[in-house]
C-alpha cells in the first residue's frame, strides 16, 4: 500500500546521493519534497510538518554517523523518524495479567471487526490459548451467525448470544461462562454504526464498566485514510483504547492512516489485516514497515511467513528430489500452494529488498497473480500419471488439459516449457563443482587455527 510513497522518497534520496556535500539548501529542498510525498500519501498535515521539522533539525545538527555518506546520513535519520512515527517498538497483547484476558473490538460498521475477531481467535488458538468468541452485536442482521460461522471455521467456541438480549448482559454471561469452562481469552465483537453516535458510545461505555476489560482494540479500515484517524481519536477520547488494528492493508490505500494514527491518538498499531483469509493478520512491526516504505524490503517478515507455511520435512524431501532431478509437476503444484499461503505475489515481492528498483526497469518481469492461477489450473487438469511423468503429455493430452483448465494449448505448452527449462537448469547446477572444491586449500597460520 506504500508503493507511491516509496517511489517518491526514493526519487528524493537519489538526488541526495548525487551530492558530495549536503548544504542547508539541499536538505531544505529534500524536506519540502518529503513533506509533499507524505501529504500525497494522506498523512495528517500536522504530523507531516512535525516529521519534516524533526528530520531537518537532526540532519542540520549533524547527529549522524561519520561512517556514512551525507546522503546516507539523511536516509538513516528519515528511517529512524519513520520508525518513531509508526510507533517505535512492536506492541502486543499481554496475557500475563488477570484471567480471562478480555478484549473488546470497537469501530464503525464495515471496518472489519467481526472478521478480525475470528482472525485473532485463530491466532491465539495456534499459540496455545483457549479463546472464546462473544457476539455482542445484536443490531446488524446475521452478525451473531457470522461470528458463529467464523468460530466453526477456526475451531473456537462461540457464546450462545441472542438478538433479544442486551449487549452488556451478553458480555457479563460470557465472562461467567469463560471462567466456568476455563477459557482464558474472551474476544467481544461489538456493534458498529455507519457513523459515531451517542448510543454507540453509551453502549460501549456500559460494557467497559460492567466487564473487566484487558484491551480495547479499535478496528479501522486503512482505505479510509484520515477519516480512520479522526474516528480513532474520537473513540480514544471516549473509551481510552489500548491499541489499533488496521484492516485492508493489502489494498491500494495511500498509507496515511498507518503513518498518522499513533501520533494523533498516542496508541500503537498492534495488528494489520493483509487479506480475506483467517490467517491474514500480522503483528505490526514499526521498524520493518519503515524499511519497506524506504524500499529496503522486509526480510524478517518474509522468513517468518515462509517458516509458518513450510513444513521442514517436506522442504527436506523437495530438496532431495531437486538434487536428484526428480522434481515433478506434482511437486511444482505443491510449491505453488505453499507460495499462496504466504500471501499474494505483490505482498511477497514487496518484502524483497530493492524490488522497487527492479520494477522501474523497462521490460523487467512483474509479479502476475493471474499467471500463477493459470499454471495451477493447468497442472490440476493433468492426471496424476501426467504430473509425475511430463514426457507422456503428447498433443492430444495437451488439448484435453487446455480444455479442462479453461486455457489454450499455447499456455499449456508455456507451462511445460518453463518446467522443463527449470529441470535443465537444476541439472546443470548439480553438475557444477562447488565453489570451494575448485580452490586450493590455504595454509592457516598457527595462531588462527582452532
């Protein structure tokens, strides 16, 4: 979602790198462009102004490392300030206090509260906790049923709420049920409105008074930009929220909400929603997000995503098959499934350092989700025998596969060609001696021997 901001900032830094010595005029010009970039990204005006003033003061005050070039010094200052703007450090829900830990979800209608409640329940369950979902939205049609469906999908119990019961009474009974059944984490899904009103705030305050809440998470749609920040500030003044969840971060929002909400409300972003799936909820890391905004990638998150979906034994099995050139189309299909679990290609590519520079190169390959879907459909249209032995796929089989996958014979040929070329490449790599094997063993001085 920060792609436009990243492009603008990279253009500014490119100019800075071109100067051997940075003058006050150079920095002032760069900061004007940085401020314009932030405003275009829908960052709060005062937040953008304070950010630029802070960067300028530090850049002119020479609070930098002597090991860096002038351009690198400014970039370092901008990154450090971005980290602070986004929250400074990673904040997470604390489970070491009173039990059960009770979390109330708050926000406007359509912000994604119910889905986020289900995502949190799935995440907590995977970490070994015993969550309990509480439907307290009695106004929206099928809201209670929606949470029950989500609970069934993630295997988490849901409190038997009814639309004729007051929300505060539902919450009281849910706490009692949780204690009776040893559920250690309550997630309360409250009602939203199309806009803030006294009835909504009054109901939330009533629940806050009646139930010993551990956290109040404000759920905001990142696509609404500064509107989300304004609403978050109002909720915070009325309820004293403890954290923020930004949903729809995978969309084409400009990023203003993420860059403004902590400075305006004083409350940290704890989670971000990155897709429709119930596993598409990530802990928010200010330092990693700042690096992604500056085009430096996010290798740590990429590794964590890979570790979460890749089974070590399966990875070892694939490695052995690759080494023996026994990698089949069946294995290829499995790898596509693994990639899809990590998120969209766009999300994955955004975590690779320097990817924005590659995008700017003419005719450079771009991630294409549709091509991945086509490839999967083509392989799924093959019989198991064809997947394990691609050599038997003759012209008539290719026509059948194309018809079954809704593609053309040319597209089937393209997938098979890519696959066979990959096998050839792997075979060549296997045949090459290791880099170390061709080198003469150097004598190591006695003092350096282990």
